[in-house]
């Protein structure tokens, strides 16, 4: 059996991070076993290639290595990890917490690049109840670990917003 190829492209869901370099999954699994006692990583059995984030670059790397990438196709992975999709799904399925119902909003890259984007954000915040405006976050629609987020308080737009809007637009939009 050929060892599975693990494409350690941590952070690949965020723009400009690249696909990372392939590492031998067996070696990584051995390290994980040493760090974290059993159960063994049986899910690697029969896996040809696996990535942290199934993006186009990881799919190309797997194909170039003559392997099949485990998991969802890159376009599917991208749609499922979009926080706007998660917000839409929560609303459609009635899973949005009642106290937060209707407050969050998804902002497209085009909306964030528009000349009046700051005014539109200010208007959206003004429509929120005072307790919700006290502390808020404008978060990239796609990404992890809070990277790229912009925090605000008292319903005021943060000083660094002008620089953050193009970065959020480049990251696929934002969730307020």
C-alpha cells in the first residue's frame, strides 16, 4: 500500500497562503500517535491524499502525485465554509438564536468595495438594539481563527475600517 499524501496547507482557506508542501501522512500520523495516545488514525487507511483545505491547489498537487483527494471538491468546500452560507442555512432552518435573530448580515466583496460601504455599515449598526452595538465584529466570510476580523464598540466604526474593507473584500466578503 502506498502511504497517503497529506497536503498540509494550513490556512489555505485564506487568500495568499498557498497550498503548502506535501508531507508523508504516515510520519505525521506517527507524530500524532506519539503526542496523543490511541485511538490510532485508522481513517488514513486507504486514503490516497488528504488536505487541510480542499482548494484548487491541493487538488492539483494530489493529481500531480497521481492521487485522489479525499473529501469534497474544492468548489463545494469553498461554499460550505462560507459564513454567509452558514447564516443563510441557520435562518432557513430556524437555528438562529432568537436574541440574535435578524442582526447578523453578510456583506459581499462588491458591497465592501462600494464608495458608501462605511455609511452602509454604520446604518446597519444603527438598526441594532443598543446592547448589540456595544461590542460587535466584522469577520471575513471565509477563514479561521479570527484572522482578519475587525472589532468595534459602542456602534462606532473602528479607525482602521478604511484599510480593513479592501482586505475583507479580497477575502470573499464579511459577516457583521
